[in-house]
């Protein structure tokens, strides 16, 4: 599956690696996305995770790992470029 074509908001995700060690290994649901960040809801709080320097595992089709650089576009541009 090509994650670049998929809507990320609403997906469950785990941060496998992050440049900030306090953000590594957190799990939550994507509630917003910008060009450079994913906003995760984690136990009722929102946490902004930068895409640059991070690796994510999305809970879709048994789990799909992706580097943040691969999805580092505005959501509307990411879908257009994936065509």
C-alpha cells in the first residue's frame, strides 16, 4: 500500500524513532497533519511530532513503517504527487 495516497488523519500510529528521545515510542491517533508535523492524540493530550528525523509505524494492513521524509508534504500535495 502506498501511504502517500492515504489519508493519515484517524490512523493509529507509533513513533519508532524521533530526534527528541521523549517523543520516541509514543502511540496515539493522528488528529491533524501539516507539512512538517503529525499531531497525535495521546491519552487525551495532543502532541506535535516533527516528520523530519522521525520514523512511524501506522496500524494499517498489519502495520506499515515509513520515514517521516517520505510523507513530508502538505496533505493535499502529498496525495497529488503520489499519482
